[in-house]
């Protein structure tokens, strides 16, 4: 039965719309990898409701289809996001993570629930990537200007090497009951910005399900969690942005259906430091302390949770295509879509065997 794509998701900021193959593409004022989010269905269903706002320095969108008033859902969403920010935002000087980064002690200190879950899970999964992603890179992220303070100068190599000395997962220790954490080097600083948005998307999805909502899409800065019902011929349609020098071009590269899964896209061209005509990606290689030198312009990961997809997408940028394909092939229920950068701003697409059927846009 032919699907009718009948609901456009409203974005947080004013948008630029265009059509490709009869489908509307929308890009917000943020530089994001996902351009279109549509709930498709061929049967009569409740209206799709939209909740939008800002969190963790980016936007969030919660879209669900159910006869449940937004006023019942929105307060819990805002409370959850506020709690996560209060624990994990490096931009909030009063957050737990900012406090921990300032603490000049190697003793165990208490760690709140959200922070504990995110840091512990990140370390567990990062181990499978040979630590291509490392949550202890806070000082280096700040040094390169990708933290709260920013910079317009390249860091000195001596400073990079000095900050590298205080990084590394082995410099963190945990205890349970109650949860506690310690750093073995007092200069160690955490930054889990690459993971917190996916974690938040998973939490909001859980809240929606607790309310009996089974058709939804949660999107926090491009980290997604989706749920639909294929038996009702219903799905979520998502377009992944085409890489290029103009990240606001609004061009779609591939269009896929999401169903009961998480999705995250990471790109080396989205956020960068530009000095003397050279661009330096915000994704750092934990082994060198330098922006990742990679042949991958973009990585999209589908996984059971948005947090897992978030971690793996970022790690794959660091690893490059060959190692990323090998990594993803050994992780159950995870699929990857890789956009490899070739010469003269040309690109090649590669995807794992279980990646959902896609509609390439050229």
C-alpha cells in the first residue's frame, strides 16, 4: 500500500524548505545532519503533536502521535532535560561536571545518576573502539576552543602534549552503592557532550512509552530515538544531509525509514576551527590530542539506543572507513552508513549489510 507522507515536523527555528522527489526537506538554523522528519501512515490516526525547545546548546524536538495533550507531556520533558543539563553541561559553571572538573582531589566523590550512567557507559563502549572516543578529553576540547570559552588561535603543541598527560580512561575509577567517582590525576576533566544528547533522547523516549505513547520521534541536536508500528504501515522518514563546504545547503544525500531504533550522525565538517584558511574539526583523536585526520566526512549509525549510536558515530570519524566497517560488523544490532571523502570534494557512500533500504539523492 502506498504511503502518504502527511505530517511535517515543525523545527525550533525558522526554516528553509525545498522539495526533492516530492518530499519536503527542512533544515533548521542549526548545522545538523538530519533534514527531514516525517511520520508516514496510510490509516486514520491521532494527530501528530510537536514539542520544541533548546537544551545543551542545541535544539530538541519531541513529536508523537497520540490523543494525549502536550500539557501532560511537556513538564516532564523539560524537567528531565533540566536535570541532565545540571549534571552534564560543560557550559553551566554550576553543573556537576563543571564542579568535578574544578576539583583538585584524587579522592572519591559522589556522582549523580545521569552523570554516572553516561560516563560509565561511555567508558564501557569506548573500550570496544580502542578508545577512539574518550570522555576525559575535557581540557583538550577546551584548549582547541570547542568548549565554553572558545578560541581563535591554534594551541601550542607543548600545551597539547601537556594536557594529554591528564587524559585516559584508566585515570578514572568508580564505586557503587552509592555511586562515586575519582580521578587519579587532579587535572583530568570530563566532557561527554558527544554522548549526553543521545542519552537524553533515550530518556525522553522512555518517558513517552510510560505514558502509553508508541509512535514518536525524539530529536536532540541530531541524536534520535524513533518508534513506529510497521503493522500499521507507519514509519519515520529521515534524510541525512549531503556533506559539502556549505553545511546549510539543505541537500539530502540519503533518505531512510526508522522504526524502533536510535540514530546519530557525526561529521567532521559541521563544527570546526578555521584559522588562516585551514579547517580543524571539533572531533579530536584521543591518542594525539589533535583534530581527527580521517577519510570520513560523515558517519550515521543505527543502534538500539541513541546513546550507543552517538558514541559509535563519533568514534568512527576518528577511526576512518576501514576500521569503522570492521568495528560495526562485530557489534550486534548496529548498522552504519559512511560517506567517504574523495578528491575534489567528491564522495563515496558505503554501508553495512543490514543498513535499511535507502533512497539515494545522488
